[in-house]
C-alpha cells in the first residue's frame, strides 16, 4: 500500500556519530541499519534515550496509543561490528549499536508433508538428523543446507525461508528425510561472487552481487572455470534463466569446476539466496532466559518484562547475576542494552539462542538491561518525509521498500513517523525480492543526512497470520512500575475488587477503557497495547481510584468523523479521517456542539496533545456535545488503531461462509460465494484500509463488477483497480458498500447455477440473507 501523507509530527533525529571499523567476524544480519519503533522512553531517571527523548512523566498524560510521536522512539543506529578489543578511538555516542546481530535462525522439521504432524525445532547446525521423522520443513529464519548423509556429506539441498516438502523437492533430490542440517546464510550481508575464465582463480574475472539470468548478457561473455565466493550462498545453473539443477557455492575458493561438483564448466546463470524481513513468531508471548555464563551455563533468570538492571533486580525474588554470558529469546522481539536503564549500545534480539556476547553483536561483553518491543507487528505503517520537521508531503508505506525512489520518494529521508510496527532502515538500496541490507559504509549522520534509502518492517511470518489469535488482556498492578500484587482480565469487569487499587498496568492485547466508577461510569481513560508504569502515564490523576474496565469493541470501517459548530449538525463542518493533535493549531475552531461518527472508533480529548478528559465514541450521532460531555471543547482526537483481525463471515440464513476458490490469486477475478464449511476454498478474511480481503489472495479485494444495479455480482479483483471499492460492517451485520450508497452484500438465490454467488442489493428487512455474523479467529 502506498499513499501520500502530510503530518505535523516532530521528526526522529538520532545523534550523529563516527564511523565504526569493520570486523573480521561475520557481518551482522541487520548491519548498517537503523531501527525505528513506537516505544516510549524509559521511565527511570537515567532514560536510555535522553537527551533524545523525555522521561515518561514529562510527556502529556494522554497519548494516542500506537501513534505517539516521541523524539526518542527507540532509535537503533548501527554500523559494522568492531573488533573484539575496543578500538583506541573515542567511543561512539550512546545509542549507537556496533551491530544488530540476530543469530535466532530456526528450522522446524515436521513428520508429515505440508508441515503437519509432530514437529522439532532446530536452532543450530545438526551433524546427524537421520533418526528424525522428516517429511517437510519450515525455515523461519536464515537459509539452510540439507545434506543427504550425516556429518554434512552427500548431495545438498538449499532450504530458503518458507515451507518445503521433502518428498519431491527437485529432480536431483529423491531422498526423504534429513542426513544433516547446517545454516548457510544468517545475515543480511551483501552477497558477492567472483568468476574467473581460467582454472586456479586466474584469467579474466567478473565480480557480481546480484542475480544474472544469462551470462551472455555480460559485456564480455565469460566461460567460467573457477570462482571465489566472498559472501552469501550462490546457486550456479548450467543453463540460462535459472534452468536445470543448480550447484551450491558457499563462501570459499573453487579453483576448478570439480570443486563445486561438476566436470562440465558451463554456467548459464546464477543467483544468490537472500533473506526476507526480520520476523517475530510470538509477539504476544515475550519470554527470555538469561544465563550468567556463556554456553547457557550458570544461574539463569526467566523474564517476560522490561528489566532495568539485570545485575540489581528490583525485587528480592529474582537472582542477582554477576554478568550475562548468554541468553535465549523464547518469544517476542527484544532490545538488549549495554548499560543499566536502557542506555548504551543497543542490540536487536530476535527469537533464538545467543551462546555468547559475540552472537548478539556486542560492543563488549556487557548486557545489563532488556526491553521487550510491545507493538502490533501484523499491520506495519510508516511515513517518510524528504524534509526535516515533517515539512512538505510524505509517503506512507506498509510493506518493504527496496528503494524509496520506487515509491515516488526523493533520494533523501530526513524525518520518519512510525504509525505502527517496528521498522528497519538501510542506508543503501536493497534488492527487490531479497531485502538484503548493505552494511557498508556504516550509517553516519555527519556524512549522510538521510535516514535511509530502503526500509523493511519486523513482521510476523506468513505461516502464523492465521494461527495467531486476536486476544484482549490487561494486567493491573497494585504498585507503580509493575510491582506489588497483580491481576489480569480478558473481559469486561463492571466492578474491580474494592481492596485492589491499580497503580500501573500493562495492556497485552486490544484496547481498553478504564472508568473511575463502577458499572462503566465516570471519567474514561483509553489505553492501547503498551506499558503504563504510573497512574499519570495511564492518563489518570495520582489520586484516581479505578472502578471498572471494558474492552474497546472491534470495528470494521474506515475512520471518518464530522464536527459541527452548532447543535444538530449545523454550522461550520469539519471532516477528519486521522488524528489531530490540536484542532486549534490546525486552524480549526475547538468549540464543538455536535458530532457525527461515520466510521471507526474515536477518542475525543478535552485539550490538545490528547490531554484532559477523554470520550470513546463509535458509529453514532451526538446532537448536543455539551449535554453529552459537559464541555463544548474538543482539543484533539484520534481513531483507535486495532491490530489486523482474521475472521469468517457466516450467513445463518443459508448455512454457509463467504468463500473464494483456493487458487483465486492465479486468476484475474475470483468468484465469491456462500459455501458449506467443508466445501473447500478459503473462507478466512481480513479488513485492511476499508478493503475486504481474503487470506489466500492478499493482492485482491472484494469489488463489484459493472454498474451498481440490483444483483450486480461481487468478485475478488486486483486491489490496484481504481476507483477503490471499500466496505464497512455495521452492528446489524450488514456489509455495506462505501462507494455505492444504500447497497449491501447479499446472495443471489434462485435455482440457477450461480444461486450461491454474492451480489449487491438494497437493504430489505425481509431478506435474512443480508445478515452476516463475524466469527473472529
């Protein structure tokens, strides 16, 4: 998705620093990158992000959840890794990371085809896997090589990221099972191969870093007789256009063609294996195990929250570790810090095992504090600006961008507004399909003012989109900073325990409304996923006693709100579809007497910067805002941004789900029908920017063919088709077209062959087939 965006938010400017020397160790997976997220700064006095950011207590108490624009939003700037000993030159500024090492590579081996049956997780090289029941594999991170026999012997098969059945993966591989398994690519370094025209690495030479479909396309065609691989994993094909069985070349020297397994030196084409975006499998289940000694030895400490100082825990029950020698990230995406209080060099820690400090890319052996990244990884969005301080237009993107100029953005990015998710920026451009980061030269704002030339989000792997449930959970603590007794809720609570007075909270899933009184009465305080260490951070007064809480309901409509200067929707009208930090600063009158909400769920705040009293309002018409709220003022407002939900649409009248064929994406348009639960096809949908999309066809959306007459058929069509056809689902169960007013989704019926096909119809009270029930997964 791409759209122009103008915002008045403040820019994120990490501190400049000196270039860091290269290292003989392997290049970091995320080397030469800049990480931007939407985390708030630490709440302790020695904040990790000061002076870039503010302490939480100094921030406005009412921030738009997931949309806060704080100058210190987790900037992680790194260049290449330094040598094991600290260089003699001055240390780079705090906040710089010498590397974002992510050794958390993983393969899951399944006993049945199609990644079914019993499973086994593999994190490290395995010399003998012959005893495993292995029919299929799923590569979560990195690129691996599967060997026919134990001890890395015999024929080899490349396993890139994704799923593969081991029954018939290729013409040269008919052996089921696994002999041994070894990781071949675990970082984003630039792949490089040098081809020579003569044996012994002599003669004419050609250096390549990208795929080449036909060696005859070279200015001087080359007959390859030997090769050197400096970085990456390369596939050499005997024929052009990647045809025939490839030979696998890993880093090293190949003085003859026999060295890579053939007596025929013909090479027609070649390509490197690259990695996808950084990923997190269990974003809602953060868990890390910290060990005192390298190799996962010594005393250990299992944590699932931010740890301000691993050597000096805040509670007496936790162990006091003299140092951190190794750690395992079992769930979630974490950031490790060299010093206590989230200060010093920073290291991105994906799920995986880190046997010593070199494997997490440490500047030195110290790892003293940990912070978990709590955000919605499923729906990333970022706005890029060419000018500082968010001046001029911006470009909003929600998928990986290999080159910002491809999205009609200038060559420089000088301000970034992270709407959701966590993003990694690279100084150079990356390959369109591979997303390989170019780690040299290191990012330096003294020599290069651009924040990045390519961007990719940390995301959920595609195979867990459906299996990850949307859940609601809030955890309340009796003391500030998440201390004392705690109690968790997953549903509405009309009355909190009288003896329990919350002083801090964590929102693990969904958005919640906290009320001052019981039975959902009194002032409202709206919180989205995140950590709130004090009542002030929760938007409450220090004397507030909370009485009840309620989930913010799911909604399936694009944000749209109208504010009026007079009662009953008269007077000057203001139409908005995104947050406004200050109505007055944007040139609007903040005196409002009536409100109409056409889409989304909105939070209206009494003062600017989301301060003061709050009111949560959804699809409704408020003829007198003064009577409703007790004030005539609306200082700021924002729509609730909910994480992507997958759901089925059940038509009780017909006893079936809204569904499409399995292979709809291979067609220009796909039929949309109501079918029985076991009739095949896909009945799993999701809502994105007003579009109704099916999980088997992410590039298509629900659209009407032809004019909007009664009975016009509805199909899946490429979402790039214009004009965009958007939908909403109201509380009555009607799926309403936003383009064709008064038209809703229905089923044709009758006795024809297409009686089960979905069509557009007008609202009719006697047609039960127009009612759909949303079953959220």
